[in-house]
C-alpha cells in the first residue's frame, strides 16, 4: 500500500505543484508508515521528485497521451492506483486536476474532497480540512470509503525537501481514447500561467483602456509573474477571458497578488483571497481592497507602476 500522487508536467517538465503534492504526501506517508509513489505522464526528468519525498515514480510515456484528455488520464490514474494498491490518491487544484480528480474518484469508487489545505486531522476516521464558501471559511470532511481521492489547494502546504532517492519504473496502462476530449484551457498569460504563478500582477478598470497594459506586462515580466484582470476588463475585451480572476473567473492562490486599479469588490476578492500576500495600488484611499490587503499604495497607477518597475530593475 502506498500513497499515489499525480505529478503533472508541461512540455516534459514536472510542474511545481507536483513538488507540493509530494511534500504533502510524504508527511501523510510518515504518519501512516507508508511510501509515496508519483505517477508521471510524458515527463522527462522525473528524478527531481525524489527531492520532495517521492519513493517511486511510475513513468508513463505514450504518444496517445500527449494531449490532455480527462477521461483517459483519469483511467491511467485508476490503473496506477490499483497497481500500487494506493488507498490515498492526491491531486492538485490546477485546471486539469479539477477535471481529473472527480473522474478518478468515480473510477476508483472513492470518496473525494477538494480544496484540502492541511494534513489530515485524523486518519481513522480520515478527516481533512478544506476551504469553503469562496475561501471565507473551513469545513472538516470525513472520507469513509476504502480508497480516497483528495485535491490539495495550491500553495496551501508549501514545499518540504526530503532529499531521498526514488526508483523509476516504466508503466504502460491500457488507454482507450474514444472519450470526451477536454481541451487544456490553461492559456499562457505573459510567460507564466495563472495557475502555476507564484506572483500574479492583476489590473482593473482603473487602467482606463487596453492600451495601458504595457506597464502591467512589464511589471509581470520583471517579477516573473502571470498577468490577470478583473471581470469588467475582460468583459470589455481589454484582456482575454483567460485572465479574468474572481468568483466567476479563475481562482488565484499565489504567494503574492498585486492589484492595480481594482476596487476590491466582493466577487473579485472571493477568487483571490487564498493568496498569501496582497498588495494594492489604487488612487482612492477608500477603495475596499485596502481593507483586505497586506500592503497598499495610495497613488496613481500611472506614476506608481513605472516607478516600481524602475526600482525593481535596479536590483
Ligand atoms: P472598478 O470597480 O471600476 O474599480 C476601478 C478602481 O480603479 C477604483 O477603485 C478606482 O479608485 C481605481 N482607479 C481609477 N483610476 C486609477 C488610477 N489612475 N490609479 C490607481 N487606481 C485607479 N469581478 C471580478 O473582478 N471577478 C469576478 O469573478 C466577478 N464576478 C462577478 C459575479 C457577479 C454575479 C457580479 C454581480 C459581479 C462580479 N464581478 C466580478 C464584478 C464586481 O462586482 C466588480 O464590478 C468588479 O470587480 C470591478 O472591477 P474593477 O475593480 O476593475 O473596476
């Protein structure tokens, strides 16, 4: 029996979210006296997973799995879990994983909990802490089935280096592709996707028009961040809909969220609340965003942002 994680990759490179899953699974495995197996699909260098506590890697390398296909990938996860006798399967909360996790749970006849943010409160019964109500509260959920699937909230646990070694084994699951095809909707925003970003630079209607986004993109580039926007901005077609964050857009759980010219409406905050540090730049000291931010600059974005870029470039 082991714990199985699905270690996502993009263009052959293991994603950072996989390291967080590995760190989390290792701690649970230590509690339960078991080991961690990582499933990779068409990833190149998998040895890096050992650094975060993975004991074994099941490597799938199949051309027909090159494009993300939720049903086929869920089927692969099921086969890997059954091969390893895994009682706990841990996925992330990326867009792909949000499709996959409930499907994998269904395939495995397992109970499922999303948005898990901490190590299990207890293992018998198996109780996990999850965010609820647009990240405004927590709930504790007991999973009672034999096999359990959980999805870890992004940046909720962090990375813990274990510096172990992992064995790697080729795994050739049987895949049928006559299944619903789900396009990968993660679009690249700047150089980093919103889901993967440690830092997100987001801007709102305060920027007046799409022609003013150059400074937002420049700030994002300097910081290695993804760009995002408020809902009206994408409704107005100033920015693509893939950048819209909030209650009706993408959730953001970055380490740093910088909001420029965004008022801080409740529907916006609901989607970015899980971010660790929130910085606001707004010329209205009464803007509601200041009430939920960690740091705020009251000022004109057209002066503050270029100045910030200049200072950052001096480092
Ligand atoms: P505004 O409210 O117009 O605010 C612009 C801000 O820019 C102001 O605070 C202003 O002081 C500041 N500003 C102006 N000029 C400058 C300057 N030169 N320098 C600095 N600051 C300046 N919104 C979302 O974002 N995401 C959602 O998912 C979402 N879902 C919704 C769902 C529902 C059902 C509803 C009803 C609404 C939803 N909204 C959502 C919309 C939300 O209520 C707000 O209308 C929206 O977030 C406001 O966007 P904004 O802050 O960019 O614009």
